[in-house]
């Protein structure tokens, strides 16, 4: 009888240990985003989890069991992922890009994406150590432009990036090339930011390229889980030339006025890793401004 009682006691201890290992209670107040394989997500606190499922307490105090096999990723959220009212906003997955320009924020390692434009594709790859590379072209493969960027974190909400674009006319014009080294300073995060960029671009036939200083001011603000406001600009600075007097007595300057693009727009986040962007472009040169009635449309897709 004594042997039977001892055996029974050890059996109870074993079952208790198994139950404790099978169900892990998380005693923290962190908020998590549970991203599912079908693209939907849930926000809340994890009450417990085991090999089969997670028990989540949602923001409206519902307890939800989520099977482990439908969970793609568990993301720890921070205060910056919520607005002032406490509503979840989340970071913009494509926050390193505006319409034409980039910023000081790094592409995260392994987070590759393509930006489909009406004129062609633009592929970007995060290689780790805050280094990103990319390549863009038209549907006919000419020109082809490669880019590289290295980002540095200067503070909690300050990032600086240096990089360059290198282009070739490809098969369409193999004797033409272009280069644009640049620097970019970004204040903010992946939810809201403003960026100041500058560089010097040169383009033309190899050995006879002409260059101009280029600058840009851009920014974005994610106002809801599905919508971001985006602003971009691309400005070719003017050049100082010489005063030339014609035989007729008419004097003109060989310099050029600044020319630029201004592009405000919106980015609609359809699902995780999928967005479409609309921009409304205006061109200014000297003291004139010309709005373009055809919107700029771009599609973002994670790779």
C-alpha cells in the first residue's frame, strides 16, 4: 500500500510539471501585436501561451484564443505605435521612402520591397548593419539606376544617411551615365518624420557630364492603421552663369533657374506588406508653377 501511495504521489508531481511546461503565463503588462498568416492582426496583452495557442486579452477586454499555427509574428509594441488617444497606429512599413526620395531611416534587415511605378519597377533590399541597396529601371530596361545607402542613428529620433545613385543609359544609350552622391537627415520615426536632403547630381555622356546641386524636403505622417500622409520634393538648384551681350545689344545670363517637383499625396495600407500611393505633382521653375493633372500612382509590395 505504501508503494502504491508513493507511485501515485510521483505521478501527480509529474502531471503538475507537465502542465506548467505546457502553459506559460506571461506576468507582464506589455502590449503585443499578433500578426496572423491571413494578414489580419490582433492587439492586446498575452495572458498565457503554450505550444498550441495564445490567450490574448484585447483592448476591449475580450479573451481571445489564437492557434499557434496561424500566427506569423508576435510584435512587442511601444508608445510610439499609438496616437495621443491611445489608438493603435503602427509604423509605416515603407517609411524609408516617400515618392522619389529616401531618408535617414534604415531598411530593416530582411525587409525587402518593390515599388511598382507606371514607368517601371524599383527594388530595395535591406542587407543588415543599416545598409540598403536597390535598383530601378523602366519597362524597357533603359536607363538602369542602382543605389546604396548607409544609415547612422544619431539620437532617439535622429537618423542620418549617406549614399549614392549610379545610372547608365543601358542598351538605349550606353554612352550616357549619371551619378548622385547625397546625404539625408531625418527627424522622427517610422510613424512620423521630416527629412532634409542634399547632394550633387551629374548626368551626360561619359567624360562630358554636367552637374547641379540638388536638395529636398520631405516627410510623412501615419494618421491611422490604413492611411499615411506623404510629402516629397525634388529641387535642382539654379546655376550662376556669365552675362553675355549679343551684337544687337541684348544681354542675357547663361545661368539657369531652379527647377523642382512638389508632390503631396496619400499612402493607403491595404494589408501587411501591401500599399498603394497617390501623389499630385506640381512643377515650378523660376517664378512659374504648373500643376500636372495626372496623379502619380505607385504600388508597394514586400518581397
